[in-house]
C-alpha cells in the first residue's frame, strides 16, 4: 500500500511515512467501528472520511474501497524494505528465506491486525461477498508483488516458477506464524517474533533434510 | 471426501470407488449445469438429485451442500493414498515432500476441475458469499487433514508447528502446479504432471540451497 512512497531525503520520509501510517490506521479503525455499529451495507466512504476528518478524496489515497479499509491488510512491502531485501547478499534459497522472513516480520509488526480484530473482520466477511473477494484479491496481489521482489533478488524472471513458488512458500510461512501468534494468550508484542520463528522453522525443516 | 471408504477386499473397493467417483462427478456436473442455466439461488439439492437420478439423501452422502457440489474440490486424501504416504520410508523433509507430491498428484489427477471450469466457478463464487466461504473452509479442511497425515508420517503431533507448516507448503506447491497447468494451452493431460513438477521444483530450490 505504501509503495508510492519515494524518498526525497531520509528524515522527511520518516515523518511523512509515520503520518501516512497514522491516517491509514485511523481510517481502518473508523471503518471497523462504523461497520460494527451500523452493518457493512450502511457505511459509506463519506461517513468514514468525516469520522477521521479527511476528505473522501484523501480516503481514496489510502484505500480503493470501504472493503479494503475494513481489512487494511498489510500490503506490498514498502519501498525501503523491498530495496533492503532485493539488494541483500546471497541468491540461494536459505539466504533468500532468511532475509524475507526479516523484512516480512518488520512489515507485519507495523501493519498486522490483532487476532481479535481479524476474527471480527472475517465474521463480517462471511456475510458480504465483496469483502471476501477483496480479501482474496489482496492476498493474491501481495503474493504477486512478493514474487517480483524475490525475482529481483535472485535474478530470475518475475513470472518465473521459482519466484512464484518462493512467494507462495513465504505466504504460507507468514500464515503459519500468524496462526501461532493468534493462539498465544498475550498478543501485545505483535506478530513479528512468531513470523520470524516460522521462517526459522521453515529453514530448519530443510536444513535437517540436507544433513540426513 | 472419500475418507469414508474402507476396504473389505481390494477388487471390491476398486469397483465401488470407481462408482462413487462417477456419481460424485455426475452430481458436480449437474450442479454446474443447473447453476449456469438458472443462477445459484434458484438451484436446489432436489433438482440436482433428480437430474442425476439419485435421492437427495444420496446427494448428501457425497456433498454437505449445493455449495460444496459446485466446487467438488478434491477433498482429503482417500484412505489408500493417505496410508501409502503415512507408511512410506523416511521422515526427513525431502522424502516427505517427494512422497507427498506423488500422492497429491495422483489424487488431483482424479479430481481436479479443468481451468475453464474453475474460472467459471470462481466467477459464480464472487456473487455468492456462501460459495466463497465454502471454498475457503474446504481449503482449510484439506490443509488440516494433510497436516494430520504428515504428522503420522513424521511421528510429530498433528497440531504441531512443523506438520502444519509442511501442509501449508504442500498446498502452496499444489497451487503453483495448478497455476502452471492452467496456463498451458492443452489441459487434456490433467494436472498431475504439473503438480509433480512443482514439487520437484520445491525440492530443487532447497537442494540447491544445501550445496551452496
């Protein structure tokens, strides 16, 4: 979602990025609050924007629809993280997964919804086809984007089977980490440690295979 | 879907299994035909059953709902395949993935919808929340079931992180293979070869990592 960020200078970007993140979080929180209160069908982009004190035009700078604002899923890797990963050392699978786990954990630390919130949203989604369709489309877009970044790192075609497969594995590993996180009794720490743990488990699975 | 099959004797099972498979395919085809013709909401289980010449009770032996009959996704591994896999030699990740790729390819060869059909069904799903929800629930159930079979093979807990992670990887790899298959110009051969290829690619990705 924040791939449109470019960096004129490092400190300026830090401030602007933080403000953008806050507005995005406010729009998402307002959407969730209004949908809980009024039901999904009754909530409009105008209402959400008014609640946060921005124009509908600003709303659409952050989300393409109220469906998207409801999920506010972590989108594509922001440019600084994507660059850090693409320019990292090593093209072998283990190095790629190690660094991918790092940047995805950092990214999710910022953006992942809490387990309770996610449960809430998924319950809403069950009754509203456009919400569920948006959710699936977003997951697909994130995975496609990830395949592109992986291809940059490994020097392979973006639509190549290997980059796509690695992106699919990474998404499965993130899901596994988020699931472990949601099963913990205390979620205050954020999901980063669980996601990192899942990537470590993945690499260990294959490391063990290599030595046996 | 066919885990209820038990084996009194090998030849009898072959016949019964084949008949079951045919009835299942007929019910699915009739559901798809009726939904295309009348729209999802107007189609009933009674109509589908009549079309195939079975009772609604028989319908429910195959599918829990018309949503499920519309997808007729390959379900859990049938008992003979699950046993073959669980009892196979080697608990290391590479051996597990090799054999998992084999049984999943065999399973999908029987049961996977054609790319055109899948596209059709997904278009229907976009307009009907219960269809999309059924689809996601089925994918989850298959993955959970797979984790159980993997745990049997590796001697780890069924709800353990490793078995779940491997199941997630296997699903991602199957998806990658099906995607490649759907992009081919000729689908007459079925998806087995593409799914096998995706598992080979997965193992190669990690094999390369191990030697670098």
